[in-house]
C-alpha cells in the first residue's frame, strides 16, 4: 500500500434486509441483490462491524479503517484525522422504503456520549424517487410539550401530533438530532448522517416479524432525546433549477447538488476534507491526474482530500450530491 497513489474510491455496498425494505436498490440503483426486502445500501461506512471495503482499483479489498490509518489526512483531511483518528465521521446510505419505517428519534452528541459512548445522529434526506402520494414524517404539527407528547403516546394516537408531508422527487429534509421522523412507504432516499447507529424507536405501527414478534421500542430513552419545539417549515427550500446549489450545511456535513450537462471542474483546494459524490442520475467519468474513473447511477465515490482538482465529465445529464465535512 506504501507506494499506491490515492484515487476516487468506490466501496462494496453493504446491503441490509429490513422488515420494510423492497427491490428498488436493485431495480433502480443497480445494487447486486435479489432480495425482496432490501432496505438499505450502506455506501460508505466506518460503523464497527460494518466497515466499507474498496471495490476496485489497486486498493481493492482494503478496508476504510486501514486506508485512514495509512493515508491519514491525505485521505480524510487533517482536521478530520486529528478529531476522529481512524474513525470515519459520516455514514452514507441509500434507503428503499417499501413500507413505512418506524417512527424514531436520535440522540445528540452529548446524550449519545453519556448513554452509549457514541456520537449522536444528525442526518439529511434527499428524495431520489417517490411514488405518487408518498409521504414522510418530520417533527410536530403544532407546538407541544413532553407532557402532551406522553398523553398522545399513551392513548395510542401519537401520529396525530406529528407533521406529515407529501413528498416528491428532489425534496430535501434536514433532521437534526432530536427531531422525530420516519420515511414513508414508496420513497427511495439518499441519506447523509453522522456515523452513529443509535436509533430510539418510538412507534412501529404494531408490526410483527415472520415469527410474530414485535420490534423493541425505546419509549423511555426517546422522551429525553426529543426536541419538542414546533417549526414552521421542515422541508428545505432550495432553487431546484440551479446547476449548483447548497442544500444543507451544519457542523457535521455540507451537501451541494450538482446538475450537469457538460464537464464541471471542481476545485477542492480550500476544503480540508474528503469529498463524497453520490450519483442520483446519469453517468460519465471523473477525471483526475491524467486518469479517469467511471460513475453510474447509484454509485458513491470517496474523493481523497489529496485530490484537490477533478473534472466531472457527464456522458448523460447527471445529478450528483457533493458532500464534505466543513
């Protein structure tokens, strides 16, 4: 590995079957699964037990942890390496909801550290595809309190308190830790989140698995993690016609969407971070240092911090999420 030069890295997707999963990860995004209930494709993961492995090129077979250990700031950025060492700060996923997911909430960094010695989970969703009438839940539909929340919860009418949104392709939602949420049936979503797998499940629509068991709920843990504030707007407003638009930025990640008809030069020299590119539409090549690598719909690439200039060359109209740690 010593002399191997870094290049844009693709990883083997880590595919996860879920009680609510479907077939779109295969049929739409070309993930290699015949499963009828594949719910998640973890594209880049540093979560213990689910560490990504390089899929192609001279570093094929190497794990993300090995790479960070070896290349340090050249791969992830110096500030990031100093803070996270061999940990990787983001978890990048595609999610296919063939049924509603459970209603859930994630703790913030402080609570996650105290309870689980983990990071919290702030995340965002980009709707890659939506069936007609698809909806999701984000936050509350009116001002509420812990006491009122518990009243609704205990009477079995918690969904009446939650903000349900009709959604369409290209909608974006930012979900800071503490916001109650769920992805609804018929949605295919790109998810960018902090590296954390801590979820407090509040309500699961009384579902049972093939053995007739209900899934564990985390009612007590959730109560203290929830942000009870009401917000006027939960959906991110952005200019959908823009060729390059900043969708969301927070301390954990910044995400832009690039809509490309022709070559786009990207200069990352001012960013001390790796870059993640998620292809939501189209295909083409990424050109770097007199080399190039192909990208297609459903591909996710990790651009090492060391590669400060690349050109994205679409062979067909492309829509790409560009993510980094600010």
